[in-house]
C-alpha cells in the first residue's frame, strides 16, 4: 500500500495533516458501512465508491478549513485519495491487522525519513 508512506510524509510535514487523514478514514469507513446496507457494493464498485466518498469528504473539509488553517492541507492529489485507500482496506480485510500493519509501516517509514532528515541525507526544501 502507498498510504503508510504518505502517512509518514504527512507526519513529517505537519502532525495535523495526519490527524485529518485518520479522521477522514474513520468517517469514510463509517459512511461506507452505512451505504453498504443500502446499496450492493463489492469489487470495483466498492473501491470506486470508497475512493469517491473519501475524495468528496476531503474536498469538503478542504473548502471549509482552508480559509482558517491554510497550511493544513497540502495541495497534492494523493492526500485526498489516501484515506479512501485505507478505508477500503479496512472494509475488505480484518480491521485489527490493517490498522496494525498501516501503523507499523508508517512508523518505520517515518523513522527512516526523520533519520535521513536529521543526518542530512534527505534534502529539506
């Protein structure tokens, strides 16, 4: 998954970005569970619905929050998609294993990136 690396970069840039990503993942997951009771979603339709809902929620939050906290959202497309990718994995796989794997890989990636920044091997601009 690409999302642990994105979570690590969000933690390096601003911890609030990672918090927004976690909140949007939880909201997307909850709304998709409700939507799955109403609409038959599986396979490609489930993936498309999760990512579309995630992007819709992220853009809505972006439009509401951007005026007050302009640096909270990076202007990068992947930041809008990543919560949907995590929520999709939470829907398809066991929640505990998905959360544990995402957390461990994100923490390891964060450690590598921070180590590189502190030693000067990773340029910071």
